[in-house]
């Protein structure tokens, strides 16, 4: 029974992937320099999938999330979001452990213990009020911590921005997700669907910011994703990117009326953090 | 949450901009001169949170009001020209003074306009400073903060500040690990490669006009 439903879901996904290309053919705008960036050799493929995802969101996911927000009162939605957050803490703990951060892993487990009991099955995040900060870890970050580079940017149908590394990470994440082990198929499917809707609902009011801010939405999201993932791998303290602004800002004097030259930053760590380096407390 | 937490970015963006806005409230106190950069960011953050909570027009995303405030008050504290220069990257050298002015103006408008819709998101947010690793005497520092919101992880919100004769000035903002200037670089470079500096100015101007004509926040 379980495998039957899973099979159906896989088939559905394949169908959606296939329709991505049908739907997106001729719709995605492919700039002439597509694929020339070393971070994004698959850009042309990615743009087609991105366009498909945009449509899937516009016509399906966003309306559903809007309906959810309109029908379900805010306290209930907060509860739902917290319950999923509580489940995610299990994976956070596992990944923190794999990244050699036992203290953080222990903190995550304490969160699960407290929130699952006093917090009424995760409905309330009481652990946060007790000072236990929520983590954000996954297998993509763990692989990164182990030294695996992100590889090319890779947009997944329906799941959105990713990289080759993070795609493998996502596959592994499934096994750190408690919902994966729910016996009842309908419950599992329902849980996963609700989680998707909950996540999307949290982003509803923000969507238009992104539409407005970007000259090229695809690249804006891509670059933000890559920067953010790198930041997450290093838990908020990434080593400075040599290729970054200093090099490009050669012509400083001409541009600065007050004539103050900026010094090379000495405030950020030059070295890559070692895995067991204690983190400056609430960095995440 | 694996996806980009855009909601948080939205809120953080409000604060980022708002930090600058808060100076509108304290015009006669140009604290930047002597204040340490982290203390400056902290007090400005708190000021702006208060200001937004009190001002219904700002909460409603009044673009004109916000734009006016920024034009009048923000410039002394945010180095938009440096932001623009860094985002434009290598192309900046080829740009004429007029082009540089136009780029800065349009980029600033884009940022201000984009964020003006975000202010209605601010509720019970609080700003906490994270440890800073600057040496005394540094002229260019990163001030790191966390924005603690109603639920979920804290929002990482960092600022790059540079010390000038006029005091500390913000020239880049990091929202959840994403440096704003860095994020515009690729798009700007691609536009310049294809259509030159004027092409970039044109597409920025067009985007601003679209935003103006479209839904207001």
C-alpha cells in the first residue's frame, strides 16, 4: 500500500517534470550569456524549470496558501508551523552531531524534549523562551562542512533552488524527517502537503518584494541562494570570499568624495572555521 | 526551512532600511561622529522599530513619505554611492560622472521603493548585537545583529560600515547570509556586458517606473 502510493507520487512527479518542459518551452527568457557563469553552467535548463516553478506557484501553490491563510486563524497556523519546526529539530540534532557540534545537537534534542511535552507536541516553542535557539541544519550543510563544494546551481522541479550537493543532501534529509516514518500513507502525504502549504503561507506577503527588487529574478534568487547556503554551511561565519568586492572596487578614490580609503576588513575570520570550533553563541 | 525564508528577508530589509530612517527622528543628534559602530547600529535599530510601531503611515507602506524621509535624512548615514559602486563593480571605472550619478540615484530609488512595502511586517521584533570582531582603530567593520521575531530562528542581519570624516556610514547589508551588494553584482555585470552602462541605467529606471506604476507596496 505504502509503495503503491509512493509509486503514484513518483509518477505524478515525473508527469509534472515532463509538463515543465511543455509548459515552459518558449516561455522562459534565456539571455544570450546564459550558462557562461561558472557557478551556473546549467542555466538554460535551470531557467526553464524556474519558469515552470513560477507557474506552478502562481496557479496552484500560492492560491492554496492564500486560502489556508484566510480560513485558518493565526494562532492555529503558528501552532502548525511550530509542530513542523519541532519535527525539523530532530534532523537539526542529527546533522549537528554529524558536523561535530555535539553541544548544538544536545541543545536541539532538548528543544525536542521540551517542546514535545510542555510545548504540547510542538505546538508551542517554549524551548525558545527558555533560551534554546533554533538551529537550521540539513545534510547539504553537513556535506559542505565535510568539505564538499556546492557544485553547479541546480533548480529542482517544484522544490526550487538547489545545487548538486544540496540535491543529494535533500535526498538524505528525507531519512532524517520523522514524517517519513509515519506508517499511515494518507497521514504521511497529508503531513507533507500541509508542511508545504504552511511554508508557502509564511512567505505570502514577501513575494512581491522579490518581484520588485530584482532586475533579473532568476539570477537574484540564484545568487541569494548560493550566498545563503554558503553562509549556513559556516553557521553564519563564512570565510571571506576573495573574489568579492575589494577586488572590483579598484577605482575607489574617484568615487569617494570624502576621500576615505577603506581598509581591508580585519574583522572577519580569514581561516576556515574548524568543525569543533565553539560558535559565538547565538549566531543562527 | 530549506527554501529562502523570504518572509524574514522582508522583515530584515525593513530594519536595514529603517536603521537609516530612524535618523529622521533624531536629526539634531548626529551620534555617528563619536559613537562606536555597533552602539550606533543598536540604537538606530531600536529607534526605528519604535518609529515604525508608532507611525501608521509608515506601517501602511506610504512610499512617498518613506522616499521623502530617505532623501532628506538617510544620505548622511548610508553611503549609497559606495553601495552602487560596489554593485556595479568593474563597470564603474568606465562610467562617466553623469552615469555614476544616474546609477546611484536609480539604485537608491529601487532599494527604497522595494523596501517600503516591508514596514507593515514589523511587530514584536527586537535587535540583539552579536559579538563583533573589529579591532579598535578599524575604519571598516561588520556589525552583526540578530533580529528576534515571534517564532522560528533569529534573523541574521549584519551591516558593513565605513568610517569617514562624517562618521560611520553603512554601505552594505547582510540579510540572512546574503550581502545585498553582492547579490546585485551578477545581474548588473550581465546587463553592462550586453547593453553597456546606459543599458543598466535604462533597465533600473524602467524597473523603478514599473514599481511606481504598479501596486503601491
